[in-house]
C-alpha cells in the first residue's frame, strides 16, 4: 500500500510541476473561465459518460458511486480502497477568418481517494473547476495592434463526499465542495500618433478577483439484472444553485512596451476605488446542474449508455465580469459511450483483460457571443491497462473535436487531448479470523 501511495504522490507532483495555464481557449475570457470536465480518464474516454459504477474505479461525478456491493474476491466482506489521479495534454488549433494559431497546455486534472465503510463509502480529493488562460490581440486596418488582452488563473475544487447503499440495487450520495482560486486579467489600448507611430507610454487596466464558496452535489445510482446476462444501470445527479464570494481589485498602470519582444515595463500604478461602485466584494451565482443517464450491458464484459445534462447558466451573474457582446443561456450536453472487455478473467493473454472504451459528446456551452452560440463536439477513445497488483490499472484516453465557430469574427478551436490516469486499488480493512 505504501508503494502505491508513493506512486500517487510522485505522479501528482510531476503533473503539478508540468502544469501551466489550465487552458489556452480564448473563450476562457468570459465569466470565471472555461469549465473543466469533472471526471476521470475513464469517463472522458466514454464521451463523458458517468453513470457506470463498479468496485474498482472512482466516480467523481456521482457521489452515490462511493458506496457499492462488496466483492466476492474479498469474501463479500468489503471493497477495495480506490486511488485515482490523472492529467492531460491538449493541442489546440485556433482558427479565425484572419488566420490561425496553435497552442498547447499540460494540466493536472484530479486526485481522489475513496474509502469503503460497510454500506457507506467516503470520497475526497482535489481538482480544477474552471481555468483561465488567453492572450488575445485585435488589429486595425494597418495591421497595428489596437488592443491586447491577457488572462490567467481559475477556480479549484476540494471535495468531500459520502455515499450510502440503501439496497443491493440502489445507492445515494451527497458531496460538499469548497471552491477557491483567483482570476487575473489585463487589457491595453494602444495609442498611435498622427504618423502611425506607437506613442511612448501606454495605459494598462489590471483586474484580480479572489473567489471562494461552497456548493453541493447530490447523486443517485440504480442498477439491476434484467436477466442472467444483461444489467440495467442508471444515474442521476443534481447540484443546486450556489454562490461564490468575489473579492475584487482593479488598478491602472502606465507602461512602456518594448516594440520587438512586446515586454511590458510598469512606470507607475494607481489603484481604483471599487467600493465607490459597490464592486469591491460581489456575489457570483453558480447555476444549478442536473444530469440523468441510463445504460445496459453485461457485467465485466460490455456496457453502452447515454446521459443528458442541463445547467441553468442563464442565471450566471457577477457585475465585475459583465461583457457587452456576451450573454449566458442555459447549457446542455449529451454523452454517448461505453466499453468492451474481451475476457475479464483471462489468465493468459494480457490484451484480453484490457478495457476498450469509446464515446462522443455534443454540448451547448451556454455562452453566446455576438448572437452566436458556442457549441462543442468531441469523439473519444481509450484503454484501461492492467498494471501492478490486483484490480489496478493505468488509463489512457484520446479525444478530438471542435469548439466555437468562425462566424461573426469569432474563433473556432480544433483540439486534440491526451489523458493519462492511474486507478490503484488496495485492501486496508480485513476481519481477523481464528481457527
């Protein structure tokens, strides 16, 4: 067990050391950033499907998954303690009517632990909730830069969940999350003289918002055997509306911009009085979220399902983040996916025990810019590779798709994502037996 914990901690350290900005999407300019997928590599490899629960994988999207049936290998006395860690690499091609650019990011995605406690199950961990990372410029007819926008940061989520098995088929769960982080952005309006030369000094607006608050997620999981081979599995989650407290600062700097490198040197800075406009501390409304899914399969052989999620993002509000040409509408997504295992109990033939996953998702992100809805489509594939001791596996996922559009001078993102995760299992609690 100690060796597995060391592996987890080393992997977490390596992922965090490599992680820079969690996104390179220009759409992270809006609100508090791009919403990160809350789920494991296994979920993402099945198009984001989260309704499948078993005894050896952590389900980060439905807290009812922390509970479950004991397994025969442990004499029906317990379930394994489950560790999960994951990260991803993204390569993005940003395309507009004016041209294209490429960007890439490496991010830490989640670290979680699930502990069985009889009919209860406890889960806790850490993962990013939103990410901000953009560098945007606009130009005039002479191809001179007129505006430059930069942003970084995001919101993280530390969560604690509890699941309870009501019957052999039905489990419920609740999860509490503490959200924390900050969002920083700056903007420069470049000035030129009558001859088109850049003036010596420019003005830069600097903003920072420190965010914190609690939210909850409730889950239900139901599964039953339809006959000797087929199993029906369904899941439901609901996260009620909640608030984040945003402590805001704003300042204006006189800067000198180096023409060749674009480096910015601050000459002086003046702090803005946000209290005069009641913007020093604001409340940001996080919208409610509801998901429902159902699937069918043969245990330890194959599974296929569909899941629908809706989020009341039209309720998102915070005066400090308001932008004239952007509005939020209700978001929705549909995920389809599943897995296949050639022979779960094979003693020979490594690839027979590998889990093969695939899926796709369609999403309305809830963001409208210049009356254009920002949609996303993606297809995913993945494998679960048995590693180390019993029930442990390494998971690799591959996803490609697109987000946004080039209409109305907007940007279309064509992305390729590579996800890598570990799902490690061990037994902590054993009943003593005497002959």
